C-alpha cells in the first residue's frame, strides 16, 4: 500500500527547548501525523498538520471502555547529520498484535513505518544533536465512535506525536532501587499484559506510589496467580546475571515483548554469552543476592535503554546487588545499543532505518 499524506505546515513554529534541559516527554514538536478509520472507508485521510488539541464527542468510546494502544521508539541524529530509527518494524508488528487483542483495526507495517518517517522528516530540526538525546516518537490509536454500548468502536484515530528527550541519565548510568510488589499485580495470563495498552499503566500507578515511598524508582512485578515468579520491572523487561549466565523471564502471555529485550538477547547470542528465557522465582533471585552469585541485574526499555538495578526491596529490607554499582555487562550492553542507535557503531544486524 502506498499512502498519500497531505501536509499542512504550521505558520507559527515554536522556539526549540534547551537541549540540556529536555527531560522526558515535556516538549512537543510543531506538527503531528493523523489518520482516521471507519468501517466503511478503512484507513483514510493520512495527514501531517500543526500540533494542536484534538476534539472528541464526550461519548467517544475511548473515554469509557479504554480502547487505547500506544507505541514508543526514538529517532537519533548521527554525527554526519542523518536521522536513524531503531527497529521500527518491531514496533509496527507489536502495535498490530496489540490491536488484534483489543479488537482495533491493524495498520500495515509499511504504512506504520512510513507515517513515522514522514512526520520525523517534517520535524527533522527537532531531532537533538546532543549525545544521548533523541526524538521520542509516540504513535497511538484510540476509539472515537460516540456510543455507550459495550462492543468494539466502529471508528478510530491513529496519531503520531514527537517529543525531544534528554539522556535518561544526567551523568552516567545510575543504578536504581526496585520494590518487589507482593500484593498488586500488573497483568494476568489471558488478560492484556502483552498488549501495549493504556489500561496496563493505570493499574500500576498505585504500586508505583508505594514503591516511591520506599525510596524505590520502580516496581518489580510478580505473576498474578502465585505472586512467586518475576514478570517485569515497572515498564521495562528485566534481566539477571547469575553465575555468568544471563536469565530473563520467558514471555508467558502477561509480559510485554520489548524491542530492547529482543535486542539484548540477540547481542548476547552474538557475543557468545549464555542467555536463557525461563520462569524465575523471586525467592531464587533473593537467594542468589544473598550467596553472592547474582552478579548484575538490569531493566530494558526504549526510554532508558538499559537501567541498572542497584537493590531489591523485599519483605521490608533492601538486598543490595553488586555493591550498588553498575555491572560490566550492563554497561557493555548500554554502550552497544546506544552506539548502534546513534550510528557510532557498525550496525551489522541491520537494526537502524534511515529517515531520509
Ligand atoms: C514498552 C514496554 C516495555 C519495553 O519495551 P521496549 O520495546 O523495549 O521499549 C516493557 N514493559 C512494558 C510493560 C512496556 O509497556
């Protein structure tokens, strides 16, 4: 499918923010990509228009029954001035898996990636040049039909907005503490945990507040049935290095299939470092911290890329990992992925896509 995109340029461009003070998701660019769906016409009216508030009927189904899916990826400026996306095809595939689960219309992969390339090209001046900074890309889809019957909506809006973001870590990778949550759960098998949907986030806010009160940056989620097996860390996938072997929870239906997770597994295989996907009991991890065989722990996700875990807060006490320092493999993975993303290291796996 080749899509024609109408482009309406903004007459009043915003001043660009200071690249040293971007933070995450605070600034938005001058334009956005929009496309509508209804059951008669399918996807239509692809357009890039000035960034502005959207208007919906108060009965729009997204406000009532939560049909909302999003994605997250980044565009990077290389030293020679090109703009690269990191594995956008993976986001397109996951977007469609989420759509399928939530009874929302899929968008073919090429159209999804082309929409992103087109809006990033229009906003090329917004891609930060500063090392570690990038342009965060947030595609999303919501149900727009005004109706209160409980059933899938007949109309949808797909949008892509962009936000210049700073290096997640002001100065270097700082390990964070994680609170093991043994009461609330994020998702259950058969639910929507493996879809990237808004509903999974609202369910997690309460535990996030409790973790913050315990001086922890994130929640470690356990399985919804036995509260025994590790699922994810906040909105990141999680890895442990125990006795030289890397282990991460196997995708079981309630865990989100992260692009960064896939990339870490692939790199470890390339490097000849054993990596297994398995069921991991929290008690085994805490025992490994205690007997010193747990060498490193880290979370993976687009926003932070790799986030070192410095301690696990469980049963009222803090279990410190690797003396609270960042591990060797953790920083090697961070350097490799961010290096490929920014075009500084050779992309031998063909992960980056030029926006030009
Ligand atoms: C987005 C997300 C991740 C990380 O996925 P990436 O594709 O690596 O950014 C992990 N867990 C949850 C719950 C997420 O929503």
